[in-house]
C-alpha cells in the first residue's frame, strides 16, 4: 500500500475516551459512548481522531503511566469495543491515531515489577539503573515544583532507577534492542486493530541516550527510521505524529533529509510565538518562527495547534516575551505551571472574547501545516483551576444542559464537570450551540469545511508578505497554479492596511473572499486597501472569479 500523504490536508481532533461520553452510567467515558458520538464528529468535519492513552493504568498521570500496552483499560471497554469503534470510524471515512507512550512505563507494569525483583530477569536491562546515587540526580526535571528528581532509589532492587518524568514512571532503556523490538511489536499490534498511526509521546527522550553518566543526551535518529519502516510494511498509510519540542536547527534530523523518519511533528516554535503575537500585538517573532520552521521534506508536515492536553509551554520564548504572555493570559500564580507554562484552556485565556477566539482558530487553520483541534474547542469550553496541575483543562465534554452536562448519568464523574459560571455546562454545551446559527460551534463547522477546500495550505509553498503594520500577518500560499492568502489583525482596534496587488502574485489584483462577500479589488495604483475590524481576519482566493471558475472546469 502506498502512502497517499492523507495527513497533508487532514483535520485532527484530540480527545480522551474517559472524558468524552459515558454509555453505561459509571461516571467514566468509554468506547461505546465515543462510538455513539462519531456522527457528531463527522458532521463537524473531523477527518482524524487522536485518542489520548486508553491502556490499563494506575491512573496517576491520566493514563500516561501504562501498565499493559496490549489491552484497553476495563473502564473504557474491551478490545472488542475498540475494534467496533475503529470500524465505525472507518465507515464514516475517519482515521484513528492513538497515543504511543514508550519512553516509560508505570512502576506497576509487570516488566518493572519483575526487573526490580530479579537481577537475572530479562527485564532488568529494560530499564535504566545506577548502583550509586548519580551526582546529577536532579538534572533534567520536566515538572519543576512537582517533580523533585530524575533518579529514585528502589528498595527492592537496591539500585537507583531513572525517570525523566514522575517517580512512578521508570524510563525504558530504549537503547536495548529488545526494548526497541517490543516497541515495534506494540505498533504492529495496534495497526492490525485499525489505527492509522500514533502520536508518539516525548520523542526526544525516547531516542535520547540515558544513564547515570549521560550529561548531554545524544539522539539515536535511526530509531525513528525503524519505526517508520515498520509502519510502511504493516500499513503503508500509517503515520507518526511526534511530540518533539526541539530547536528549529534539529527539525530536519527528526524528519530525515529525505523524509524517511517522522511524518509529522507538532510545531512548538510557531505555537509559542503565536501566543506572544496575540499578547503583544506583534507578529514579527511569529513570522520569524514560520521562516525558521519552513524547511521540511516534501512528504513531511507540521501539526499546528493552539492548546493541547498539557500546559501551554512557553519555554522557548525569551524571558521578556514569556512575561508578556503570562501577564496577558495567565497573570495569577494558580494559572501557571512548572515555571514555564499556562494551564488554562483557550476560551478563558482570551476572556471568552468571540472575536479573539475566531482570530486564534482562523490562524490555526491557516498556518502552514495540519490543524489539530482539542475536544471542546469547538464550543469554547473552559477550565476548572481548582483541579490539580493539568487536570484543570481535562474536564468532561459538555453535551447539553442535562445533569453532568449530558456526559454521564452518574453523580460521580471521573473528573468533575464544569458547572456554574460563564463556562459551566448550563451555558456552554453542544446542544445549545447546535440550535444557534451564530454559535462558535456552527462557525467552527463552516471554517473546517472551508479549510478542507483549501489544500494549498497543506500542500503548497508559503510566503509571509511584508508590510508596515507589525500587528498584521499576511500569508500567501501557492500550489499547482492556484493561490490563496490570509490576513489576520492582532490588534484590539480597527486598522486600515494597504497591500500591493503584485505581492499576491499573478492575478493578485482581485481577491475573492472565501468566508463572506467582502471581496477586494486593487485600485488604480495597484493596491488593495482594506479596513480590518478588531481581531479581524480574511481568507482570500487569489484571482478574478471568472478565472477561478475556468480553472475548476479544467
């Protein structure tokens, strides 16, 4: 089977099975409930579902502490329920990605339990040990303020074990060929059950060297090629979407010079600078981030996102920039996390301002890459800052004004449903927004549909068009002789902007608005003069209407 690069023009929707829809009233979402909601997601225009961890787990880290890679947590259903779900998704033309968490396991995983008890066990070398307390045992802490070290003494093994994350998540020794073979086996197992690929967690740590003497971990990029080759052999159209918050200069090493490693990566550089642009009204760093991440193989793609299930990581920004974003979107200490990020959902970060929300989502859908939405984005769900760490932004989906937001009939949901206040399910829910033609949900559906009709974004080359207004970002794409352009105003004030028609390329004297009747024709001096409303945006197809109609007939 030949990979058709379907991910170039996909619309990805991330969700947690446990907080999406409960079918049996036990307070926890499950695959049967998710399957019942597939038509809703299909109607929204979603083409690809990304499932957060659903494996058996003690549940100390929302399922990222896996205790069995070859099964489904009983709370969510059975393997049979999973296969019914993937089959139903396929019937609707939707693909399924799942989280692949193989940097570490739960400390309750049978592998680790056997490894710590028996020095001669084959699983002993599946983890990273030290006979003595490493001198730099606090280096590399991922969760400052919550996590104290990266090495912990195990009383049973009487040795120290390495954990890049929490102490209940011992790192796998991914340099061990047996561990690498097991990872390939895990990937092969789930592709046989219908998944179209994996969102791979913590990729730099998976491929990085580990051990008590390691100071600057070197990456084993050949591992990524092996992962890709397995997918090509087992299912030619399966992909890896990598979580790799790395410097732009190493992007090509992750993708591979010929695109032989990763298919996709999340673009953290653009994400962080996008939030700075929204906070400061200055698009220049964002334009630089776009240029810095321009290079990628023809078969590779960026994943563009706003907020995900983790904190909004601002670690790549300069201190002054980070301070500006904190002041704008997370000024209170309980809104911040790990000294580097914001733990809020997007809607409350933007004060529920509909114009700003539309601007942000318009950007996500028109930046060079594949848009990745998060469940609840489409209705503007909020957060519950009373919940610890990142759980505050992982509350159950709000379906209606029924008890528990229509998520469950149980009085004890797995995570409390947001109730009361501006973002409570009483005011923010799918049912109410379905009936309102001007709702965020219906706006999002129209934008998703239009994004799928503009393949130039996913496939074409882009250019940031220079002009004098630092608060306005103008991007033009071209692919197969067609061109589109997008204009976004990051200011809270209306703004008039003048742009040279020639900057839009051939036929740039006329711009056809894709979202309204506000088309633009260049004046006698060859300039487009536009009045942009506060946080305004424009989606244009470049060229006169009769020319575009002729191209469609060809």
